[in-house]
C-alpha cells in the first residue's frame, strides 16, 4: 500500500511534504497557496524545482537554502516577504544550476548589495511589484549570466548610475510603471546597449532635459 501526501493523490512521491504536490520525475515540489509562514522543514534536499508562491512568508533568513544544492528554479512570488537577510543565499557557491529566481509581488523595500553573488548562475530574476525605490550599485554584482531582469511596477525613483555595469549577458530589462525621471548614460554602458534586445520603459514620468539627449540619440540610431 502506498501512502500519499495529505490532501493529494496517492500517486505522490512518499517524500512529498504535507500540503504540497510533487513530481517524482522532475523532482519538483509545489507548495503554492498553502498558508505557509516559513519554509517547510521536510522539503527533500534533492528538490530541483521549488514553488512556494502565494503563501505568507515574511522574510528569507540567512542560509535558508543551503541544503538545496540541486535547485534550478525557485518561486517565492506573492508572499509577504519584506526582508532578505544579507546572507540569505550564502553557502550556495556550488549551486551552479539555479537559473530562475522569482520574487514578484512581495513587500521588499531594499536589497543589500551583492546579495545575489552566491547564485551567479541566475539567468532570470523577477522582482516586479515590490516596494523598491532605489537600487544600489552592487545589487546585481556577480550576475554575469543574467539575461532577463524585471524591475517594473514598484515605484522606483532612482538607481545608482553604475547599477547595470556588470550585467554582460542582459538581453531583456523591464522598468515599466515606475517613477523614473532621468536615465543616466552611465547606467547603460556600451556593452549593455549592444546586447540589449528588449528594453521596456513605458509609463515613467521622464523629464525632457539635456540629461536624456544621449538616450534619444541612441533610440534614433
């Protein structure tokens, strides 16, 4: 006789946490909309795809995911996360598989510089619909492989002039629906302008000033 997870089919893997659904072939765990206030303690360390969206998580503590060295995709969107501790991803130096991190629709108001340095394999980072109003120069340092970054819909007013300097692989950047008035030329270095294929800037209150002439010229080229 096989024993499934609480509230799920008997075909669920025996290692599946309570109130979650799992796929044994993909080694995925979905604990979506399960009212969790913290990371389930009985998650299998071999999990590759982890979905914890639509819960009630309030912070990502230091070294939260240190046991999960096989993660490829981590979804934490639509929670109540307001704090990401400095060493939240510390200890994941060997985690070279994580390519997608989703943090949309939380209550994050600040992100410390270099916080993603230990997940340098990231290709997709979603931070939309948070409460960030400023982005530090080192926020995305170490993300050499990042190709997709969404920073739309959170009232962003300013960003350090060098914030995108190290993003050598970035192809898509979404800055729509913020409060940006000026884009510094130093924010978009030459390698950025040469590599970017999709840049979304609609619905920002840009000022018509000399500081934007370089941007107009680039668009017209």
